[in-house]
């Protein structure tokens, strides 16, 4: 690499449900956190006040960690003024960026706060990614469906934008932002932060005549057919970075603090390894060393099984979790016998009171119970009134490890500190001086007003170092000390006071030095969307968003369904996940396509009948429903 090219900062972006979770994410290695504000976030159950977010900003910025606030719902006409006011308030407290969906933000008279294009902006093609970059978005969240090649194409199309990719957590079966299923079926819009997750429901796969489909493997046609496994790309961070991604996002603004600790720590360690392997190419985007008190394990916390989800050829199958949308947990043994008050299990690991165990019944439904106690004979006593397995040989799974949960609930699971180097010296008139420099690039000098003319009777180097290392009540750690004071005697009280003054000065220096990225006006051409006619899939819900598109050549043929309801057969999902392909009956393969009935398939459930149409030319599945 040329000497004048700096290493590219890589960012681990962690979710924060609330202040506690945000602090935990930062302490466990996040370079940035995203958190919901008081309103207009795509997780309505994860809102926080301005004061809450101020606390997060103040703590995060110590480590150079960025704070992004989600304003990624569509905005109704009568809410535009409220959004303006909220943006101004968030900018005043120092948030680093807003993650947004609605193009109204680009036309608002708001402070130049940095804007990130949410995955709900639907940058489904490199051309759309380039347009979002030219419109003024500095960071663009790519669709989860992008392969490595598509990420490379997006990076080439938008070289000035930082690209953000999901690396872990729950998957939306539909392209994000292009799912109207919740709104059409239940009046709860994902684009308004109220997704009812109908993709996690149980359906019966049927043909056009409502007959259950006979599956190739002979299993039940009733499953959670639209439920996907969780994404895990912890072993692919290098490939993603090489393709052009700079921000690695963990999904989960509704997840527990324990979950965020576990997953953030695991990915932070992986990112550290990547940076260490290519220091001339990459650097972490924030500061501080993370010292963990546990070994993170992404298998140990909530998941529905894992998939790399279209990242590379071969990642397009085995991506569903149709048996259950819940966390099944790890297999821990099999049932030997069931008694009235306890069960006997041949276990592969020790089980404890408070653990959660589950199993699949003969009907395919996953059930569970809490362990009340385990006696010396290994008998497991479920909590009173629990449903328990009865068939010997039934496989049991543990989806709650009480001991691990208790460990992760502690406050001391991690410590994050900023490295400082110190020089301790004397002025010509024998006054002690401390020069401090930290890893963030800040340097300060403080000098005592009290001269120290006495000569020490014993060596002082070790004692002075001990005093300089006493930084436990700060975020700093002493990395090195250059003690040039020789045999001078410096009273412990004086050196302690001087050290505290130096640390305070370092805090103030960094507060002054910290810089937020500010938004630059967009350069999107007036004809960027010429010839494009927008439909309800484009989620235009207010006049300012309409003006944005029309001023760049688009025609808005339909508004968002939330503001302009429609009837008839409506496409409510567009997904790269194909149920035929998942079941080994891809229509493109003559050898397998007859394993399922020809033509469209249907998913039947109490909420309605979903039609599945395979658009083989686009290698995607279209899900529609009739709305009366």
C-alpha cells in the first residue's frame, strides 16, 4: 500500500435497546451504537428520551464511539414538523448521525447532521446505492441479500460512501422496507415500527385447490414456512471488508443486554484479528482496549440456527428455520424416563436449576419448561404445572443456561480503557511536570506550582510508577512511564494531585478535539430518476418525499399503502428466499422441479391466504394477498 494511503477504519455497529445496553455494547467492543429516539424508529418498542441518548453520547464519545439514532420510519404529513424539532434536539446533544428511510429528511430545513440511508431505503441495485450517495447519504445500509459481488459493485458505484452490511441477527424474509404484509393483514406497519412478524407464523403449504402439498421428504406441510434462520458472518468479515464494506452491523434493538454483550464481544474479537492481520489496510474506528472476563460464544445466546444468507454461491439454501421461530437452544441429551414429579435424562452436559429445556412433540410443536431443581441422582424436577416430554428418546434442548445468564448479568464482564503514555520530569526550578499522551492523539502537560527540593533517601521509581498507575476510577490505563525525576523526592499527595489534574486536562482536550462528521449537500442530478414511476412499494407518505422524487425526474404513481389504502391482490413481500429452492424443487432445475406441484403455491393461515409466485427471471419469490 502506498505510504500516503491511510488504513480504512472498520466499524462494529451494535444495537442498543436502552442506555444500559448501549453502555454494555461500548464496553464490549462496539465502534458505534444505534439506538431509537423518542419516536419514528423502526422498533416502536425501543424508544429512548433525549436525556437518555445524551448519556449515551457523553459516554460513547470518550472512546471515539459514534452514536447513530434511528429515525427510519416513513413520516406522515402531519408529523413533518415534529421530525424537524426532533432532529434539531438530537443534533444539539451531539449525536453523530441519523439512520433514516424517508426522503423528506433531505428536503427539510434541519441542522447538517450526518444522514445514513437505512436498509429500508431499498438500495437494491448498485445504481440505487449510487443515487443514495449522490443524494447526500454518507453511509448506506446495504440490503441483507447482497452477495460479495454485489457489495463490490455497490462500492464501485458509490466510492465516496461508507457501506454498512448486516453481519449477525434476525433476517427479514422480505427486502427491508418492501414488506407490506403486516399492514395489509393486521394494520400494523413494519415501516412505522410496528412489524407483527407474520413471517414467523405457522402456515400450511397448499396448492391452488387448498390441498396440503405433499413434500419431497414426506414431512408435514404445516410449518413456519417464511421464518428464516439468523445471519452469522463472523468468519467472513475479511471477505466483506475486501469487498468494500466498512461498517459491520449486529441486528437486535429489541435484544437483551446479555445478548448484546455476547455478540458484540465475539465480533469485536474477530474484527481485532482482522485488523491485526492487515494493519496497513484496516484500523478500528474507535479507541480503547477491551478486556473481557468471559469467552464469548454466539451459539450460547438467542438464535434460530445460522446462515450466511446469499453471501457466496451455495448460501442460497438451508436458510430457513421452519420448525420453530423460537430459540430452540443447544441439544443437551435425551429423555430416558418420565415420572410424575421428575424426568430422567441422559445428558451431555451438566444441567442446573433455572435452566430452560425444550423439545419437539410428536405434532412438531416446540414446547419447554423451566428446571426447578436437579437432585444428586441427576433427576430433573420441572417447575410445577409444566408440560413435560413423555416419550423415551426425545431429544432435549437447553435454551436458557441459568449460570451463563447470571454471569452475563454482572457489571464486570468487560473493561474498556484508553492507553496513555506518561513522562514524569522536573523543571529547572525543581517543580514536577507530567506530560500525558493518549491513543486518541491528545497530549497535555501539567506542572506543579510547588518545588520539590528534597533528595530521596531510597529509590523512588517503583513508588512513583505505582502512584501513576492508580487510574482505576478513570477510563485510562498507564501503558508506559518515562520517569526522569531521578533521586528527587515528590510527596505522594503532590504526585497524586498532579496526576488527577493531568487526567482532567486530558478529558477536556479530547472533548475539544472530538469532531462529528457533518452532512454535505447532495449532488443528485435532476434527471436521476427520469422515467421511473413509483408505486406503493416505494413508501412515499408525505409531500416532501414526493417533491424529492419528482424534482429528480420520477413520477409518483402511488403513495404508500399506509396513507393510500388499496384493494385487490397486493404484492406484500419480495424476497430472494424461494421456498421451492429451499425444498429442493427449484423450477430452473428440470431434475427437481416436479417434486412440488407446478404453478403458484399458497400459504394458508387464519390471517389469510398468501400466494407464492416464483419470478425465476429475477430469481426471487413474490408473496401476495387479496385485500377487500
